[in-house]
C-alpha cells in the first residue's frame, strides 16, 4: 500500500526521496525492518495475551531430558509469524503482481489450516488435532490453485532464447551465434531449474516423452503431480522439524535468505544474463515477500530460541513449509529443495523410515524394530544425550552449508 502511496506522491508532487519506493532492494529492507518490529515488539504483547488466555502446549512424556518443563508454554505463536509476513508484504509489495498474490494466498491458506489444528488441540482438548487427511486435502487444494495458475496465467512467463537461420541482412540487430541469429522472447513454459542437467533446465512437458506421440497432452497432469508432492512434502517436513526450540524457525530463516537471493537474480535481467540462468519476468517482486518472511522468522526466534517462551504450533510450521515450497516453485527452483531444504527432507524421511521399518519388522518377526532411537531425527540425537541447543546449532550450520551449495549449483553444469 505504501508503494502505491509514494508512487502517487512521486508522480504528482515530485517530493524528493519518494521515488526510492520504486527500488526492490529498498522495499525489501523496509519489509525486513517492519517484520522484525512486528514480531519482536507486538509479538511480546501477543505472547502475554496467549499466556493470559492459558493457551499452553500439552506435552506428551517421551522420556526426553527437560521435556516436561515445557508443559504449558504458550503455543499458536505462529500467528506472530503470519502477521510479520502479511503486514509488511501488504505495505511494501506490488499487490497486483501474480506471484505476490499467490504467496499471500499460500500464507493465509496454510496458516488457517494450522490454526484450526491448534484450535482443536488447545480448546477442544483433542491431542490429535485436525485429522491428517484434512490437512492433506488442504495442502493438495492449495497446490492445485498454484499449479493451475502457474500453468495457465498469461502473466507467468520465462525468457528464453530463440534461434533463426541467418538468411539476409534483416538479422543484423540480433545477437549472432554461428549461423543463427539469437534473440530472446517471453513465453509460457513448463521448464524449471535442475542442477547437473543440460543447461540446468528441466521440462515437465517431456517427462512422458518415452511413451511416444501425444505425451504433450499430459503435461498439466505431470506438472500438478510435482507441485502437489513438493508442497505437501515440504510443508509436512517443516511441521515435523518443529520439535525443539528454534530448529524450524532458524532453518526456515536460512532457507528464506537463500530463496531471496535466488529470486533477486532470477528476476533481474542483467544478473540472470550474466549468470546464464533462467530469467523470470516480474518475479523480482517476490524478494520483498522473502524479506518479510526472513524478518518474521528471525523476529520470532527472539522468543522461540532455547528456552522457548512460545511455540509456533501448526499455525506457523505448516505455513512456513508451504511458503518455502510455493516460493521455490514460483521462481522455478523447486527441484533444488532436496538440497536447500535438506533438513526438512531428512527429518521427514526419518519418520517415514522409522514407521515403515517398524511395521515391516513387526509383521515379519512379531516385534517392531527401530532404525533410530526416536523419530524425527532431532529426537534421536536427544536420546543420545545431546542438549537440544547444540542439536539446533549444528542443524543450522548444516543448513547454511546446504544453502551455499544450492547457490553454487547455479553455475555448475
């Protein structure tokens, strides 16, 4: 909103400094500052209100050191994160941008599902919360909205090179490469970025090429399958990772900073051309949203670091996981998430492996056996005697390493 206000002032009154709102970098910095202010200053008030309403976490005794001391800690603090994301985005982003609209929808949608889950746990005294199938339905519904919009919306394009044979002097204005004239064009495409693949680009439309003629007719199905899988898996991965103080919050901040960098270079035609990566018109506006996201995570970490004064609950964890997945899909870097969001991926798989192996061995040997002392993985290390603050710090370090590797892969072909 402030973007439009200062844009109007700049065009009609020519007040010095008003034009600074045209710069994405300035608006991103303001989004970070406002997000930190909201989550730290007003977050304190919201925590006090939650404590006053006795909205506390109910802890199941899993035999972990110091676990029961967290009984009654205020939960549903994810509301603080949502406000820290949405308010700065509404103030500083271009709200007509289709990518920003989709990210706002993602934040509200998954935040609402997580809030409903927490509400059932806290106020209805149902420890199971919202049934898992309803969470999945909600995640799939969001994925369909994002997938269909990405596929059909005419504002969502990528810039790619087109070659024409050099036949006459009419091509002198084009960039010449061998016997071809090369120019760029903004087109609809199902291409995405894939490390270590030809040109670092992968086309969903060619996944079924092995089945012969007519495979193009099923491109939408393939694309939606990937979008649904990525959003549900990463969203649930963040939810599972949110098991000890500051782990999911800090990891998400690291991922958010990396996504902001990727969005900036992908949305800047000069840098994208220099790095020889996919240029995505209008996607640079997502950097403002990423700034608000990082500010919200860091601000929330002020109260969520060990010993936590508040838990985000599913209100926050489902939302931040979905935001990361949707953001990556929009800047066409979703196939880099297994590396960038490796913490979430490993945590998720640790649960899958533990449950699958337990069921298999129980059926075959009559007793269930475990791969880990406890799943998800961070609880395994707690069982081994590591303090949760040390576990969180080491996971953050791993997250930073994965983020650096992700950025480096942009130039590896």
